[in-house]
């Protein structure tokens, strides 16, 4: 195989599929086992919620978001396509732009945060100033993204075992240095902070859904839905919950506005120099998750452009798109200032609002409406069987999003229901069933039999000729 991945948003033929389904767990374990996840777990503790209730919120929210994310991962081996392209049947060839543009902003926002956290880590480890640290870190992550799928998978496998060892030592050290019984003593239950943490964790895990299939699309189709779900869930949940709980503990035991400093102080209290080891181990994961974001955002940008004007698929367009998103995230990161953790909390809240209707519609279509039966070629046809605009998906998204508004809790707007609940935001629990139910109901009028009848002819030469 070529050193640099040659595919972009095109279909992966069965002859090019490779790998084992169990390889998904290290990808998503390290997808979560890094410093940005650490910051997610510290949100409620920083707000004043005790460690016991913060931990329950982390575990529950992490489980909810990871279930949805792992269900999306099963689409990769089945369809052999990046995640965002799979939105065309639900929203239309052009209508899917709604989701893709939101996804682009998500990628850029996450990478700006990652680069800021990397700068804080390098300052803590070696006294490197912010701007050079951000630029150097970004260039290394971009190089990994340039090489692509294979290098990302290999790097995640190596780093996963390193991070698992570090987390095992850290967990053992807790019992030797801290009175966990006292620290985990339940205090006052504060519903608003509990729900902020619960949905921050859920939104964080859910955010991987926009590109989770990008890293399973090269797997053989016969790996099946159950196996791909299981290995993805195990990796993402264990990695995510572990790092969020570490963040919650570090924030509770060593209160510091800089979560990086809190982590180092808590680890050094276990034995001298362990703080440095924890930061270095977590830093490796921060590089690869930034690479994942750059890789996924380049594919999403190509999907956006392709919907407006069909493009040539391959390595050159992927490199050009990668350069654009790299510059955008680097510029935002250099401009960031103030309380990064507070900004991240607001960012995660917006993600929950924007991606909840999409994930409900996409999964409802895959598992209940079309049941995995799609034409791959039609997804690359502006006037194909999925149309330019799919009013069913767009209407369902609009209704689902609107149903969440009374439950919103943001600095700019507090919905009437959220206000009545004392500031608690449960919008995700409303948006998921409403969006899915509306979509399934509207699809009752769709002629699925006629659509399915066209798929064999459309995809007859799919394994021997390019999709475009």
C-alpha cells in the first residue's frame, strides 16, 4: 500500500477491506483517553458539585453518548463510506449540507481546544511558550492526518497500551494517597450541575458520531453490526469514563483552574515524577485525536464542496481540504484566551442541541426505515434516487430541534421548561425520540419498494468501477 492514503470520500471496495474488528477498541479508547476528555469530567466539580454526584453524572452521560456513537460505527463496515456521506439518503444530496457545516465547525472547535490544551501541557512540562507550542503540535498532528487511516490505527494501538498502564497506576495510587471514602461521601445533590455534567459527557461522546464510520469503513463487511458495536462501545466508554473520572478527581482533590496543573499535582502526590508520566501519556492521545479531527474534517469539507460542485476524488483533494481545516483550527486556537474550560462547557452544550436530531434521524433510517439497504452510487448523484433535498429528513430535524428549545439552558437563553426545572437542561432526552418518531412517521409515505428495486442496477459494477 502507498504510504499516504489514496482514498477520500469515495467507496472502499470489498477487495481493499482489511483489519480485524477488535482493532476498533484502541482507536476509540485513545480517541477518549487524552486531555480534552479530562477537561470534560472536571466541568461539574469546577462548578461546585461534589465528586460522588459528578462521577455518577459522568458514567451515565458517557454511557448514553457512547451507545449512540457505537451504533453509528456499525454503518462503516456495512457501507464502506465516511459518516457524513451517509447523511445524503436522509437529507438529500444538497440538504445534507445542513449537518456537514455544523460538523465542520465542531471539528475546528475541538481542534482549537486540543491545541490550547497541548500548549498548556508543553508549558507545564518544558516551559514552552504558547504560540510555538500550538504551531508545533498542530504540524505533528497534521502530518499523521496526511498519512491517514493506517497510521492513525497503528498509533492508537500503541498508545492505548501505554495509557492503560498509566491509568492503572494512577487508579492504584488513589487508594494509597487519598481518603477516597471521605472524598466520595455524597454531598448536596444539585440537579442543575448534575445535568450539566451528564449532558456534557453525553454530548462529548456523541460528537464522535460525525466521523466514527471513517475509521471502520475499511473493515470487511462480514464483521457484522454486533461486533463493531461491541468493540467500539468498549473502547470509547472505558477510555471516556476513565479520563473524565480522572478529571473529576483531580479537580476535586486539587482544585485548580488549570486542569493540566491539577492532574500533575494529583499524580505527583502518588510518587515523584508520575505527574510528568501522566501528562506525556495523555499528550500522545491528544496528538492522535487532533489527527482524527483533521482527517475527518478534511473528508467533511470535501463532502460539502462535492455537494455544491462534483469534485475529483482521491489524495490531492484530501490534501487541499486538510490544509484548509488545519489553518482554520490553528488560527482559532491562537486567538483563544480566557477560561478554556468554561468555553468548552458552552461548546459541548451547543453540540448536544445540533447533533441530537441528526443522530436520531440517521440511526432511525439505517435501523428502522431502510434497514441498511442503500445505493452507494446514488449517494454520489445529485439527481439520483435520494434527491437534492429530502423534505422528510429536513422536516424531522426542524421539528426535533424545535421540540428541544423549551428545554435549552444557555447563557443567552433559558427555555421555560428548563427554568421551571430550576435550570436543568434535559433537551437531549426530548430531541432524540421526537426526531426519530417524526422521521419514521413521515417515511410511511415513501415508496421503499420502488427505491430498493433500483439498487441492483445502480450498484452492479460497484466493486470494479469508481463511484464517479
